[in-house]
C-alpha cells in the first residue's frame, strides 16, 4: 500500500488519444493535424483555465518526432533548429522579459522556415501580460479556448474508463472523489488506477469506505511501517 500511495503523483504518459475531448472536438482534430504537420495553419494558441488540458496537449504533441517542448528557463530551447518542425510553448503569460525576447525571435524564424508552433496561456493573446509585438505574434494563427470538462463529463469519462477495465464502482464513489481530491482528469485517472489496484490487493469492492481509506492514506506522508527497520 505504501508504494501505491507514492505512485499517486507519478507522471503518466500523455497522448492525444487520452485527451478527454468534451466540448473541444474541433480543437482535438486540429491537434492531430499539428501532430502530423498537415494543418494549413502553422500557428495555434490555446487558452483556458488551469487543468483544462493545455499542458496535456503540448506534452502529447512533444512525443511526436521533430517536436520540442520549450522550457521557459532554458534559453537554448528558443533556438530554431532545422530538425525541429513543431515548437510547443506553455504558459506564455509567465515568460520573463528575456524569454519574451527569445520567443519573439523564434516566432519570426518559425514563420520564415514554415515550421509549426502551438502556444498556450490562461487568457487570450490580446490580454496577455507580455510585450505587444509578442502578443501580436501569438495571435497570428488559430486561437482556441479549451473548455474544461463539467463534473458530469468527468464522471462519464471515469465511468467509461472503469467499465473498459471491468471495474465496478459504487454510485457514490466518483461524486465524492470530485469533491475531495484534485479535480484535473490526469489526477482523477491516476486515482482510478490506484483504486483498482487497492481493490485487488485488499479484495474489497470499490465503495465509498474503500475510497475514504485510500484518500486518508494518500494524505498521510508517513506511515507507521516507514519507521520500522
């Protein structure tokens, strides 16, 4: 169980297929086009609330050949390279003054060489807290708002995932999970994996008492068994 709780925060591979589409069908189709470098538009800017899926999409695209996920604190990441055809810039509103200069230059080079760029932010480009010339470039291509899943959509997606693995869940479990755990789909999906494993280990059905037990243990950074030699 100790290892199970530690795994709740483990990174999981993110893909375009694992992105829960919800109200974002057109955007999801566009991201597949960017993955295949088949989009007629070479620039896209995605904005929306935290946990809506912006970083998920960029990490998924970063797994395609010839892509680069740009780390804002790594100036070399802003350097154009002929072997990179897709650049991915996350959380543009948090760019430092120096990073904004580097991003501006990279946008120009991407356009000059016919490469692709997907960037993201919490707000539309027009109101981003960045220099005006960079704000203009972020609005060059398609602009999409990512709509986060509603609670009903999250429950439906988790229910479908549980059904796919043959996992039976009591009706009260998922609403309680949404109210007492992190609400982004990545964390919720990870918890579903943990519930499945914990249910198998303890030979108990996935009911509200089992979920409460798991949440309580996950919230405790230390367990009595940790202190044993």
